[in-house]
C-alpha cells in the first residue's frame, strides 16, 4: 500500500510507529475507562442523569477503542502486503 508516510519511512518503521501510537492511545482509553467505571462502581455519580452520562462516555470510549484497534490492525496488515 502506498501512503504519504512511505516516502519518509520504511514499511517496518511505519509498523513500529503505528504500534507506538496504538499503545499510547489504548493506554489513555483504558485509564479513562477505569476512572469512569470506578465512579460508577463507587456509587459516586451525582445523579441518575450523571450516571447515564458516565455510561454513555464509557460506551463511546469502548467504541472508539475497538474501532481504532481495527483500523490499526487493518493498516498493519496492508503494510505487510
């Protein structure tokens, strides 16, 4: 696959960079998920509306994490071809 980065980096370098970015983003997603889940499990949501908002944030972050992982895996696979 020909991409913008291929003119600056080798295929293995691009794979390494993608994995470094993936690791950092997934770490941040997981930290935020843990923080939000702790608020819910400790019963410290301010109201039912706040509880629903927290659950929505959790769902959104989980969706983003899964999609980001899928995209990175697809890109890694495309780079190998």
